[in-house]
């Protein structure tokens, strides 16, 4: 199976369709599964706040799709220039994250417009993601703006506390350790309820627990977070 990933950007092991809690976002999840299977309309635009699952769905689609794929998080890659998009029309699926990071930049917008047209002609699928819908990210190139306005837009909602706890525990289980309810709830009371931040911290806690040969109890998590997130101690018990 031929696959392409731009630069050394790998897909997260945790970003799979079966780890996406789609309560409230079921329609977006179903649309991405369709695209990964080679069906469904293109382009698709995912929007929502940080931690709502946009990047998860983009990477899950790339992981599940057959053929050449490309996942480009422009928030991290935009400094490499719009040449990153050259040749991507040969992919069956192109997922572009953080489109807002290059909005208003003429060279990037022209490159995106060219890619849009080339993918359309080649029969490839395009998915883009940003915090806001296409009309709210500041695209200046009229031709590109009109094409993106025709995209099927799915607004994603962040997980509530109960589902965030389930997501954290699922992630912990996939890494091979247990996150007790008490510890998970303690984290949710003291940390930003942003899935991306919580997942990153959970991964760091896992490494710290392995090194110390400790379980993720509240005392251990409190002690570890005191070093990396002093603000986690600001909330009362």
C-alpha cells in the first residue's frame, strides 16, 4: 500500500476511528469514515475549538484510508512554505489541519487553490480544519474562498466532563496502564478541559510513572504536575 506523509509528521497511534468519542459529533465522524473508505462528498471542512477532535478525525481518516494519503498540520509546517503542497494531487486523500495559520498569505492561498483544483480533477478527496467555518478564517483569495464556501462543514463540540474522563481512561488503556476514576476526576478539576492538553499531560504522567515505578494515584499525579503545571494546584479540592 502506497502512502505519503508530508515531512516527518507521523500519525498519532491514538488517533483512530475507534477511539473517537463521537457523542455530539456523530455526523462528522460518519462523514470522515465515508471519505476514508473512498466515498462521500469532498471537500469537507471541520471546525471547532482546540480539543474538539478535528486533528483526531483528520489523522484517523489518513490511518484508515487505502492508497496515498497526506496529513499536514499547517500550524507546525507553514514555515516550510507552500511548496509542501506540490504533488499532493497524486494522493487519494489530503487532510490539511490549521488552515487558519496561512489564511491571508497570498502564496499559500494560491497553492491551496491549485491543490483544490488538481485534486478535484484527479478524483482525490480534500479535508480541511480550522477553529472557524470557511468564511471566518480570513481567506483573501476570492476564487479560493468561493470554492471553500461550497465545502460540507461540520462543527465539532468539545467533550463534556464525563466523556473526557472516558477518553482519558481509553487513552490510558491503550498505553497499557490504568487511570482510576478518582485520579481522572482530580485532573479534570485542576486542568484545562481541553482534550489535547489533557492527553499530552497524561502521556507525560505515564512516562513519569514508568520511571518511578508508581501508579497514577492522586498523590503521585499531584507531585508530578507540581513540577510541570504549578497552576494545577490552584483549584481547591
